[in-house]
C-alpha cells in the first residue's frame, strides 16, 4: 500500500496528499471528497501499526470504517481536508465536474501545502498542486485509502443528519443510493430539496407528482 508513495518520494515529492471521494452514485445528498496528509516519517514508521487495516473503504465494514476514521481524526500527525459539492452544484455542473470541485476544495482545506497529490481514478483538472491519478488507487495507496475512509464516513454522517430532517426516505439506511426502499419513497412522497434532480429516477419521480 506504499508503492505509489515510495515512488513519489524517490522522485523528490516529499509531502503527499491522498484524495478520494464518496457519493457519486446516490440520488440524494452531496458528493464529499477528502484529502489526507501523513508525514513520510510517520507513515513509514507506523503503516504496519497505527495505520494497519487502512484499505479501500468499500471493502470495510461500517464498524471498521468508523474505528479507522476515529484513529485518523485523533492522530495529531494526520492532516485532513474535507470538500463538498452540494445538490445544486451537482445539478448545474454534472456529477463529474462537481466531484472534481469537491476534490479541489478538500485539498484547499488542508492546513499545509503539498508536493504531490495522489488521487483516485482519472486525472482531476484544477487541483492546486501537482497530481498523479491512480486507477483503483484506494486499493493501492495507503494515503488514498485513508482519504476514502474519511470521505465515506463524513458523508455517511451527513446522510444520517438528513435522515433526521427527512425521516420518510430512509437516508440513514441507504445513504441516498437508489435502493428499492428509496425509489418507493420517491414515488410516494416525491423528491426533497436534497435530491439530485438531474438524476433520472429523481426526474421521473418529479413527473409523477
């Protein structure tokens, strides 16, 4: 999980940030990106101890994600930045461009400059520092995997809050994804202000109302 980090370090990029997002596919809620910086000396010394178990958030249980999120939040050597793109931005820009905007905001929210950003997936335009895109990077880079956990848990917490505001829709259970429960609620109650109206199932539900 340090292959890409070590390659960047060998090329002179000493301060690295991992960047990933959560929430591109759901029908509701923001897309959330996270940027995570762990100093090189800490990462090399602690990757098998303090940061053991960090992996692609999709492969972890919710309980394990929460535990790793707490560890990343409490460890003083770790810098984290969070960036969001809200529903209005998703609908006006499209989900890809909104995701790139959230990633840019996450990096800008860091408390330090970095030499290189390791970003999951395809290249992201507009980032404030040099970047390297790594397809399936959340399974190959510890920093990207850490960012995937921070982004996922942060978004899940936001969806839990939206569930309290809109209890009919089950956001706490499906986090805005297009489950049968969610689609049935959309058909019965119509979209809320936090639904993505540019997404086909939401647009279809609007036509039924």
